């Protein structure tokens, strides 16, 4: 029996068809702008998101950092969620490498930032303060989709306060599928967006930063400074192109699997979980008892989780419906 890895949607392996696309990729030196497959990926992603241009990056962390460093100068500030990836999980790169001050705020239960609270933390035009320049949102956040009406409100808000708006769209295609809209309906509210290819879309590497042409040229320079200039990167870009063509619509299967997993686990005494709150491919559960023993028990059943009492489980390309049923059974056998 195969391993069932529920730790993250970053653990997916390229499909055979994706590997074939990588092998057959037409390549060139991307630092010279001569890799046709990279150029096509950047153009394709920009068109999908309604932006002028795109930039292929090694990771979502790099893509978000390039966005922050291209939007903000030394001594500027960005406002962000306390638990947002760009603040909490990216090594403090904006502060360390960009001399950009983060202003984290508590997120609301639906993953939004209360715009009235945001307004109170915008700094006045005074040399005592960092200059508030940018608002960063994340979609999805913890598997939750930002409401479409909220995105329009955020656009109006930043325009009124002379701010820019960046989207960490690591799972923005999950959000689009859940909302039953083209991804551009989400991203057109933003000045820039980072789209991951290596999570639910199943590519082995990469994110694409999209935005205005002049912004992307600035970000391209920063990418080189940060060591992100790649050569025959079309081998990797081909996987991203394949993912965009064949793996977006199938995200609904991941969402369906997550809902089924949530429903099954919610019936187990010892697991606290609200299945109605599961929107996409990520669910959280509170575990009563010894989480380390549960972790070891599941390993004997060839199931991998991150051992935490506030457990996060993520469905993805390599998880099939029968894997969900096996997982529910393994949890039941531990708690019963």
C-alpha cells in the first residue's frame, strides 16, 4: 500500500504526463530571456490573472519577497495578517533583506483583515513613522476563501488610502474553483499576485509573480540580486504549464476529499472538528489525547501527519477517495 501524506499539498509528485512534458520542453538561457517555455509560462499566467506580465520564481517565498521589495523601499511598511504566510513563514525576508517593516494585525475568523482596523494602523505622513505602503492579503488562508465582496472593498480601501495591494495567491486557484469563477475575477482587484504552481496544481517547483510590466522588470532585477536567475528553466516551467492546463479543474476533487475526510473524522469521539467550515483542501482538527501516539499509530497504517494537537490535514493530487476512507478508518481504530 502507498503512503498517504496529509501534511501538505507541497508533497505531490509530478504525474507521468507532467514528466513527459518536462522532458520534451524547449529550453534556452532564461537570464538572457531566451527560454521559450519560461516565456510562455510567464505570459500564460499573466493572461490568466489579468496582469500585464509575469516572472517565474523558484518558490512562493521568493515570489512574495520580490513583490514586497519591488513595492516598498527601505523604511517603508506593509500591513499583513499575524498568521499570514508572508509575515510568519517566510523567514522575515522583507525585514532582513528589504529593510521593510511589517505591521501584523490579527486576522478575522474568515481569513480577512478588518479594514477599519487596518485604517487605524496606517501611519501618518511623519518622519517618526515608517511609511505605510502596501496591504498584503492571502487567498486562501487556512483553506478559507476570501469573500468576493471583501476583495472589492479592499480595492476601494487601498485606493482611498493611497496604498498598493498584493495577493499571496499560493492557493488562489483553489479559491477560484471553490467560488466557481475564473481566477481573474479574484486577481483583478490586486496590483500584484503571487501564484504557486507547486501546491495543489502539483508542479514540482515554482511560483509566478504577476503585475504591471514595469513592476515585473523591477522584480526581475531583484530576482537576480537574490540569486534567482535560472538558466534552462524551461524544464521546470513546462511542469507549470501542464499544471495550469490540466490540474486546475481537478482541484474540486481535492475539495471533495477534504469534505469527506472532515465528515468522517467529525464522527469520532476525541476529535473536535466542524466539517461545515471546510471550504477547500485544508481542514483543522483539535485532537484529545496523546498526539505522538496517534502519529505513530498512523505511521503503522502508512499515513503521515504533522504531530500537533491543532492538527492540519491537506488533501491534494496524490490523495484518492479510497485513501480518505483508509485514513478515516485508521483514526477510528486509534480512538475506539
